[in-house]
C-alpha cells in the first residue's frame, strides 16, 4: 500500500495527474457488406454477374485535453491500391489472411479561448465531413480524409456545423516532392455557409471553391483508364507525366439542404449539390464541366425501431469533378468492358435503413447508373449493397 501511495505521489509531483482530466472519447464502427452487380443485358453473355463480401472497421480515440485543445487518432481497414483513396473496404476471400490496418486519422484541434472557442485550427489528417462542409458525395467521398491544415469558424470540436455563419479555409497536400525542381500538387478549399431555422424548418445553404494546383506533378501509381481520364495508361512516380494538366480543376460548388418533421418521430430532408469546373486547361471541354446531385430523405433511423428511406439522382460530366475523390460506388464498367467509371455517369440510388437493436442498423442500397457519353459495349451499373453496421 505504501508503494502505491509513493507511486501516486510521485506521478502527481511530476504532473502526470493532468492525464486524469482527459476525456478520451473512444468511437468505432464495424460494417459487413454484401455487394452484387448484375451484368448488362447487352454485354457479352460469357460475362457473369459478380458478388463480393466486404468489411470496414474503424476505431478511434478523440481526447478532449483542455478547453483549448483536443486531438484524434483513428485506425481503419484499407488497402495499398494508390487509386483507393476513397474506400476503407476490404474484400473477403483471401484464404482467411489477416486484414491490413492503416492510420486513417491523426489531428490536433486548437480552439483558443480568447476567440471564445469559435475558431478551430486543425492540423493533420481528418475525416472529410468533420473538416469541411459536406452535404453529400458529389465532390468528395464520405471515406476521404483530408491531410493538411484547416481553419474553421462555425463548427464545434466534433466537426458538426453550428447555427449561424460557417466559414472554412483549408490547404491540403496531395504529393510531396523532396526536390526544388518540382512544385507540390495541392488542394485549396474555401467555403462559406449559413445554418438556421425558419419556423419549423431547418436549413443550410452555402458555396465553395476547390482549387487543385500543380496537378501536372501529381504522383500516381496505377491504371487511370479505370477513371476515364484522357490518355489511358499507367502513370508512375515521375513528375511531369501526370495525365492531369496543371490547374485543370477549379471547381465552384453550391450546396444546401432543408428539413422538417412529418410527425414528431419522422423527419424529412431535401438536399442538393451543384459543381462547375471553371478551369481552362486541357483536356477540359466546355460542354463536360457540370455535375449535380439532388435527393430526399424520410426518417433518420437513429433510435431502435426507426427507419429511413433515401432517393437521389446524380449527373456527373467527364470533366466536372476531380475523379480520384468523388464517390467510387458509382463506377460504371467492369474489367472486361471499357470504363469511364466514376465520372461521365448519370443515374439514381435508392436506399433504406432500419435500426434493429441499440447501435445496430441494417441497410440496403440499389445503384442504377450508365454513361452520359456512351462507351463501346454500353456499360451500365446495376448494383445492390446490403449492410450490417454496428457503432460504438
């Protein structure tokens, strides 16, 4: 007992007792998914429909250190494919091999009291929805984690938008060259929005500008024919051979959502996004610059027994959004058909969610997409995803 008292007293004298005040805030989720893709009717009859089982696991700790400082660290499943920046899924079926775990988030959040904790300075790698304002996945996929520095006004320390004006400014490094001969590719994001209420309706409306700099030096290891860029082929780590022209994406985005209550326990929401690429660099074409998304959600499935239904329609022209960061689930094509994949697509999604037991939801989502500019073989996407999700 005396030894215990001595150790506690020594720790207090050295200042280790400060650690007892930290609120650690552990969070995580486990999602099991079955995915089925039906082959197009007009495709090669020898091409089978495909299915796969996938998993996604995330575990993080988000300590609240004091009134001015918080942080976060999260590990997640993932893979080494350099083009899989927008997915944390891993496939089953590798003879029971263990799944790879990666560092998905690591950040410091400084919110000084002399600014009444209204401003957050975030340094590091953080979930995109908590870093910027994301209404849906037209411009940025929900799995994307931004790396760099962000200045926020109007978001709380958990990354949720507060009522009133909201402003975001961010600088994110896409590649880092250890050379004075090449400029590093980077992404700049500036957003402004307002969140408020009118009578019984809540709303958020805003705009943003997404500027990609020095894309000609973007380092890519992979076959970009799968994303439909001009000039198919594999691009390596040599700067200057990127298929993207410098400053080829200067994307203006408009976004908004409005919602209310049908009944006391049944909310509704209508949301939308519009994106327009203002860049003049080749190979951007004048009539292939626009993208838009609109949708409606009924219910939220937050409590046991609750449900939610969602419908949305997307149209994403070939040169409208940066193809490595938009939602990858809309990919049209297969390994045996010509692909334009994530961009040059239009179609709709229907989804349903049911909260079965506490923290456990079941969900289904159907994708129906095809090309805007028809490709050889007329590829289409008819895909069903079934999810079992536990949050803790």
